[in-house]
C-alpha cells in the first residue's frame, strides 16, 4: 500500500532567479535541496516565478492531440525511422525490469553534429506534423535547460563547494545531453500485472516532471528502517527486500516534481541516493519529464566537496574516500538505453 503520512518537501527556487540575489535566501534554498537529496532524492520545485502556468497546459493539449491520432499517423515518426531512440514508441514498446510498460511516448534528445541514424543515439529528432508542436516544445526545452543549471548551482552551495569547484562541475553539464519524453498513459487494465511504468531509478542528473492533475499515479519509494512496504492494489512490490514505504507524489500547482539520478549518486559518493519510483494510471493521463543530464563526454566521479561531508569513519576502508567508480556519461547512457526495449534479454543495439 502507499502511505500519505510522509510527503515530499516543496522548495522555492525563486531566490536563485533574482537579478540581485539575497544570499541568505539562496542559502536557505540550497540547504533545503541538500536535505531533500539526502533524505528523499525527490522534492517539489516551485517554479511559479520561472514559467507561465499556461505553458505546460498548452504542452499537454498538444500531447493529447498527438496521441489521439490514428496509429498509422503516429507510426510515421516511429523509432525505427531513426536511431531506435528518437521518435515515437508504441504502447508497451518500452520495457522496465523486463516487463512492458503500459504507455506510449515521443522521445527527444539533444541534437548532435553530423547526425547518423545508423549510430546509437546519433540520429535526428522526429516531430509530429501538428501546428505549433515543435516550436512550443523547443521553448520548454530551453527553459528546462536554464532551470537545470540554476538548480545545479543551488545544489553546489548546499554541498559547500568552492566557486572553483562549482565551475568545474558546471563544465560537466554546460552542454547537457538532455532528454525529453512526452508520455501518454491509457488506463491500466484492471487485470494487468504490470505498471504504466515499472519501478526504476533515473540514470542521469536531474529530472523535472510536469504532470496533469491526476492523483495517486506517481509513487516514490522512501527508504525507512523498520518499515516494510506491502503491495499496492494487488500489484507486485518492486523494492526487493529494502525497508521503506511507497508514497504518492501527487501534482502540486506551480511545481514540477524533481528527482536526482544516478550521476548525483556518483558525484556525492552515495551521500545522495537516486530513488525508486513508478507510475500506476487508472485513467488517461499525460506526463512530460525533462531530463537534465551531464555532457555526453563528461567523466563523472566523486566530488571532493561531497567527500568532505562524509564522516571520516565512513571513508576509512575506501581509497581516499572514494567507493563509487567514475563513468563516462555517454557510455553509461548507451548501456541504459540499450536495455529500454529488451524483453528477451537482448538489447536493441545488440
């Protein structure tokens, strides 16, 4: 079952959007981000000072228009026409934990120089032939890229990074290999043993999720010693033997749901944990997650600032405090995307 006793914090990013910043207010925001990342790995981000509420509502309408098209029209921008990553994916084409997800969607990635659809992730984005669709979504992408850098800076303050350390971290995300998904969720059949999207951790940096007002759809697994989560509506639990509970992360007006990905887990040497979450829809709904990711060639390794925050007794057995191995983000991403459509254990690029 899910619990409503716990709730995710709401954090206002407005102090970092001011032309003349109030340092005390910025510090308060950064402290709240740090605490949320340590405790939850998820939080609501109040972006009321950053966007007009009509913008995401218009994006939802455009998504609804696309998913209402005949199947043959949607298939015109299918993944198979490009690099098998960019474009439209049919219902149950995406896979999580070896089980088909009950959703359809459009996947978009950062445009690349010299696109080559024969290379994994290196094709071109495919857009629906719907007036205003590409323009409106590209405007949203630009805003989310800016928001990503703002939140990264605020998090660097929460980690007590020096200005020089922040600039080094910024250089790893200043050409973000971003991803955006436009997802349509039909009602989950009552006899279905799966999920609209199965339990998973995001593998990048920051996720900004705009969702329609549907409640009890997004569920977050909160680690909590001594608590064992039980099934939800007869569906199988997916947290293994880890102690904790599932809570609903219902939409909050003027906020996006934000969560950290596995790159932040590496950067902080496990101080921040990427958190399991899943989606269960009983109605027809739409979600637009934007994934602010590191640069494709960025080498992700534990940050000195994070290592300074870990008590020395927790570092004694590791090599100079590092227990997480470094990864090149692009290589890591390719391995993950390769498994997103594999029902038979074989990746789509195998």
